[in-house]
């Protein structure tokens, strides 16, 4: 405690918002102008005057605006990506359908080749057993019925 008493009281005390408003109201009650009240001990600002924003507030404002701009840019990029993905999926589906059609044509051509082979068999030769002859006759009948129905 004794050390605190020996120190010089040259330090300026921090001004709080509450204390400045109290000083202003006291100055108004006493009839002093804000300039006189400031001379008496407190930093009081005119009501119309505002201090320019400090560095911290200016940086925060930039960050906030930068965040909004960043979000807008991200939204635009995301929309582009979704559009690109939809287009990519559409092209993939088209390729799949083309490959499916090609595969159907190959299977159909293979079936036609086998059916032609069955239809062109020589049934008069004695190389076929009666069971084989009966099988090929049934298959020929089915092939003729299917082709006539289409």
C-alpha cells in the first residue's frame, strides 16, 4: 500500500462510456458547455460528431463483407459444379443407352445367325438321329412362328 502512495499520479485513467455520459449530464445540469466540461477533466464529444472507425472495426467490416462475397462466390461455384455434374450424368446415361442398344443388336445378330443355321439344316440326311431330327423340326417351327408374329 505504501508503494502505491509514492507513485506519481500522472497516469491518465481510461474513460468509460458510462462516465462520459455522466459527465455530460452533469455539465448540462451545471450549465457548462461540453468544452468547459472537457477542460474540467473529461473528454466529451459533441453529439453531432462521431469518431472515425478504428482499425479493428474497419478490419472486422472488411472480413464481414469478404465473408459475404466469399459465400456468394462459393454458391456460384457450387451451382456451376451441380450443372456440370448434371450434364456429365446426362452424357453418361446417353453413352450407356448407346452401348445397351449396340449390345442388343449384337445379341439379336447372334440369335439370327443361330436361327439361320437351324433353318438351313439338311433334314434328309441320315446323319441325324430321330431325336435330333424331332428337336430341329420343333425349333424350326418355333422360329417360323416368332418371325411371322413380328
